[in-house]
C-alpha cells in the first residue's frame, strides 16, 4: 500500500471516528451513516485523482523516453546526411574538374542539374536551372575516370538515407539531385535566376508550420523562404528543407 492510499485512509478515519460516539449519545446513527457515505465518496474521488495523476506521469515519462530515442535517431540521421553531402560535394568537384562546364548556350545561366551520364561516363547531360535547356558536355580527357564508382556509391547512400528517413519520420523527401556550376566564367548576373520556383503548396505548409514568423527571432517582417540545406548543394524545395527567416 503506497503512501497516498495510507494518507487517504488515515484522513477518513480521523473524520469518521469522532462522529460515532456522538451519534450513539444522541441516538442518531443515520447522521453517522451519512457522514461515512460522504467521507467514502470524497476519499474515493481523491484516490481516483491520485491514480489519474500517476497514469499521466507514467505517460509523460514514456513520451519523454520516446522523444529522447527519436532525438538520438535524428542526430544519427543528420550525421549520415552530413557525410552524404560531403561525398556529393566531392563528386560535384570531380565533375567540374573533368568536364568543361560552360554557361548555358541559350540564357547564359551558370547553374545546372546533372541529368545523366553516358555509359562510359565520358559525357554528362546537363539541365539549365533557368531556361531548362538540356545539352551534353563531353570529357576533354581520354583518361578513364572513376566517376562511375563514385556515382554508384552516392546512389547507394541515397537509398540508405531514404530508408532511414522513412523509418524515423514516416516519409522521405531527401533530394538526390546533383547541381554543378561553370568554373569558366566570373561572377553571376545579379538579376539572373539560378533556382527553381518553390511550389505554392509547399510555401503554404511552411508558412502555417512556422506561424508566419521568423524561426530565429519571431519577426513577421521581410520574411524569406530559406533552404536549410542550400539549393546549390542539392537542397530540395520541400517543407522539411525550408524555413521562414527574416532578412
């Protein structure tokens, strides 16, 4: 018997005990029975409240334990993502060294998404992020490169990331898009678009989730949709990779 039940029974005894001799003396046992009924009623309510509080406390402890486990999984997942991003960036640097990435022949844009490689990985198919023109660039060197092995490794790691993310979050929206930029030209045109438009439904979800305020300072002025993983490093236009920040 725990302390709360003992205290409740002791309190009931303290309240009831004085009424019995009084009821006997004045020959009013009905009064005694009424008092006993009320005491039992209120003690029962108190015991139910104690039981409910204990149940709620157990639930809170269980929820806290689950949150800690989820946070550990998040940290492990984020570490895996960071490693993936490092390897993908190394892969991008390798592409830019092996292939003479030009500016877009149609609009002069400097940023491209890698669509595919030819069977021998001596050519890469690029997709302009501004005007969406698609064209091939060939490797200027005849030396066989190791892009195929690197590309296979990245794809395998991406598949593993999707599986991990689905297990933790119940969904998967990590981007495996690879972006490259020309290394033959200087600074970009300030008015030039270099990224795809964020879908309206994604903007609405991010806005509602962040409450229409900057997630860092709470300001609701001069807000922008910020990519957590930069767009230039393969960050996707998804709700999980976007947040509201003020300028």
